[in-house]
C-alpha cells in the first residue's frame, strides 16, 4: 500500500449500519458484558457478606475505592471523637465539648502522630486510645494490602472491534473480528477462543442455552504486540453453516470471545473478553485495511479506522 493512511477519507457512517433482518430487534441481555463486569441478576443465591469483601474491594473502580476509603476514615474518626466527648475533660488541653478538638485528637491517635499538644487525661480516655490505636493499625494494614494488590494485579488492555463481519475469504464465507493490544508491550503465547451461544428447543419442548466452540483458522499467536484478526471459516460442519441474520436473532445468538496470554512485563497471566449479539455481526461486510506505509517508508497501523467496515460490492448477476 503506497498511500498514507492518515490521508484516506473515513468511510461514511452508513457503511457500518446494522444488517438487514435484525434492524429494530429488541436488545437482550449479554452473558458476557462489554464493561468490566457481567450484568447478570442472580436470584435465590445467599447474599455474600464479609467473606467476599476482599474480592468486592478489588473490583471497585479507583474513584469509588478512594472515596470509600476516605469516607470510612472520616467516619471512624468521627465515631471515636464522639466517644471522647462522652466523658467531659477526657482530653487534656482540649476545649470541653468541642467536637473539632476531639476529632483532630482522634486523627492524631489513629495515625499514631502524637503531636503532644493534646493527650488522654483519664483512664476512660486511655482505654479509648488503646482501642483506636488497634483499629488504626488494622485499618492501615488492610488499606496497604488492598492498594498493593490493586496496583500489582495484572490486567490486559485488549481492544476488540465493535462488530464482527462475515465476508468471503478464499471463496469461503468467513466470520472475522479484530483484536489489538493497547499497551506498548507484548502478550506472549496469546490464545483466542470463540464460542457461539444459541437458544435451542429440545424434543421435549424445553428451551436450553447451548455452547458451540468455533474452529478458528489461527487461535494462537506467539507474540501479540499490535493487531490480531480472528477468523472462523463457515464451512460445512460449522455451527454457523446455513445461518442467517434472522435465524441468529431468533435464537438469541451471542458470540463470546476470550483472550488469554502472558504479560511480558509482569510475567503473569492476563485475560480479556467481550461478546457480540446477532445485530453486531455484519453480513456482507469486511474490515477496512488499517495497515499502510508513511511517506518515509515506515510501516504504520491506523487505529482511527480499527472499527470501520465497508460493504462488499455486489457481484455481477446478483439481483
């Protein structure tokens, strides 16, 4: 390719329109969400309590985690401040009944700062100080462990194409989707698995959800540094053989894509996942080429067009 990709015009929006046969279909819930967590409502399971607190805190977003930690810290100090105020003159050199003095004394105590201006003046105050110091040490240890675990947890930043496409490849209809590693490192021994989920009715009339593993032209890559096109030939024997957009929509079809590999920087396993519903599979489309050369002869990838598709030109003789 001699043209510089950054000079090419972006395809019009209509080229990524939804396929015919499923336009207007009501959206259904995904088994695998495209966000950070699945949106599946579990009914009848016992509510997890303290046993899952650590797992829950690790999966909180950073803003919620930090705001929650600050709120808990302030609430704990406010509680101990009220305990100090329960006994008049419990804190030496503090103004009697002034909440701010008791609060800041609590902050100094729980953080083991000890400025020396205020000090416990009674046996009751010393007991509360002992309890608060213990709580502060536990709080510091738990907070340090959680922050370290959140920072050290390996994660993958894999970019999935917003849609999958079906187009001929070497004369065979082929399902394709694109992946990209958004980090400037490499995922070693990357493996991709694609499963097709369909609603099927048994001979007894029961509707069940079936999983079909799709055979991929290439599911492993020794080094996943830039882009990776995943392809499934829709030949005889494929679960998608003979399928149409309408039939997939009727069966609530969903493609579940998972990527696993070894992060070379942290030497730890990472994974990513996404899913495509029936109306997110474009039939008769192919992905726009994102590979090219600059004017200086350097190879480049234009991620601005990573999600773009273009419809196939009708063949001579087609109606």
